[in-house]
C-alpha cells in the first residue's frame, strides 16, 4: 500500500514539472538556437554573407537583432503581421505598443505613409540617416499589428552600415523595437541582446557597442505643429532651428500614472528599469556625493550601487561604484548609462543611487531615461 502511494506521488510530481515547463515554453515562445555573427565596421565579403542570411530570415518571417547608432533593434518584416506578433512575443511586450519601421533609403518612406509632408523631407535632409523617428499617417500596406492598432506609422532611417545593409538585402521595411526584454534597459551591445533574447530569436548581428546609447528622438508630424514625443540625441533646440517652434508632449515631463496620457504609447510603461530601486540625487556636486554616501551607508555594502561621473568618482568608496563618463562630454554618459544599469542587475544590487544631470542638450534625453528608470524618485539636496 505505501509503495502505491509513493508511486502515485512520483507520477504527480512529474506531471506538475511537465505542465510548468510547457507553460513556460508557451509564454516564452518555442525555444530555438540563436545564431550570432560578428560583423566588422568595414563589412568583409564573408561578413556580408551573414547579413544576406539574416535578411533571408527576415523575409521568411523570422527575427534578427542588429546594431543601430542608438541601441540594438529587434527586426522583423514590417509588412508581415505575423513577424510583428513574433516581435511582441519575443520581447514580452504589450501588442498595443507600436513598432518603429526602419528603412535604408529615403524614397522607401513613400509606400509607408499616406502623405509625406514637406517638413518630413526637410528633417530627413538634415538628420537622416540618424537618430530621428518621424510619425506619419500610415498607408494601407502597413499592418495594424506593426502600428499597435494606430493609424500612424513611426519611420526611421538609421545611421549604421550593418543596419542599412540588412534592410536593403531584406527588400522590405524592417519593424524594430529595442532588442531587450520589455521593461529592461535597451541593449547597447550584442551581449545585452543575447542575455535577454537568446533562444527566442533567430540571429544576432554583432556590430560591437553602439555609438549613441539611447533611443532616437521621436517627432509627431501628423498634427498642425510638430510635437516631440520622446527626447533623444536630436534635441529640441536642433529641431527648433530647422522648423521654428516645435512642441513637446507634456507627458514627457510628468509622472505617467496621472491623467496625462503620452502620445507615444511606449512612454507609458515603466521602462528602462533595473531590478534594484534607483534613486536620483540632484544638486550641487559635493552635496550630492555627501548625500549619496550617507544614504548608501544605511545598507549593506554588497547591495549598494552608485552610478557616478569622472568629476565625482574619487568621492565614493562604498558598494559597487560605476563611472559612466565626464559631465563635460555627455555623449559618454548616454553611451554608458544602460550598461551601468545592467551591471547593477548582474551584481544583484538592491539600492542604486545616481547623480542627476542638467536638462540642457543631450542632458534632456539622459534625464528622461533616468527619471523613467527611477520611477521619478528624485532627491534634491
Ligand atoms: O532608437 C530607436 O528608436 C530604437 C532603434 C532600434 O531604432 N528603437 C526603439 O524602439 O527605441 P522602441 O520600440 O523601443 O520604442 C519606440 C517608441 C515606443 O515608445 C512607441 O510607443 C513609439 O516609439 N511609437 C512607435 N510608433 C508610434 C506611433 N505610430 N505613434 C506614437 N508613438 C509611436
Ligand atoms: Mg524600447
């Protein structure tokens, strides 16, 4: 009798394990082998063959992660609804959050948009290829799966040779969100992509670390005046210089829980978030380091992380300290920010403190990303 009980208990345990694994696989999508190909800046002939292979994967409905100048993108055929569904599945992203459609030549914008306004042409002449995404009214060929159900489409022509070669070889526009699991910081290296998406996508083209490190500026050109929906490397002054007055979606500067709904649905979600709790400390530089040292001392050293700049580095010697560059050169800050947040996760840091930055120029985009990662937790000293 006890033996029968033992036997049935064993059977039940195995059934439970089997059901759990099946549920996990369903949620994550079927696991597959992810191929990684290193591609040098000059793209040798054999490396070009990898790009062609990846382009074939996109045409066949598969997914390819590739470098852009901003962050790595997770690409699929923008005109194939099934590809877009697969992108949402691999990222674990809500399907009402639209994807940016990437092209390699300006003329390719015309089939995607119902109308291409003159200002789109002016902006493209000035900033494309480059980190600017334009929102236009979509044409009939762009499926609602790609635009998250919206009647508009986001289009971008990236400034990266590997990205453009991939898009041209694919022969279709490429829908690509950032190639991270939803809610994680955007990937700035192929290793970040591998950590988040291996087993869920077909190919990663490893073009090394990206140059800018934060996502493109998004500008909505569908209304009477152009509106910035997401700040980026192309800042408001640069856009004002070309277009005169450009508006800014008020939701950019507000907490998202309130009743102001961002026009870029992706800005609504808690984003770019490390696993630990992140707090921004703002103020005069030495007061900031004093406060951070005081707060850090409240926790065990093994769970404290500090993200600092060259100017303040010497002032910290407790916990995991990461220096992301000099305040004199904000592009290094943008470049290293997401890798620093990911490092905090790797080190299982529970309390992260980061110094604040000015909102001028690129600082606007940097502060926007840090604010979102911190869930707007700011301490002014
Ligand atoms: O730099 C970048 O833009 C990178 C690289 C890969 O190109 N891509 C990127 O994609 O950051 P993603 O999906 O992580 O962010 C796209 C943002 C989301 O906030 C989304 O809601 C918004 O763009 N978006 C896309 N289409 C839109 C539309 N039609 N109207 C308003 N917002 C849109
Ligand atoms: Mg993203």
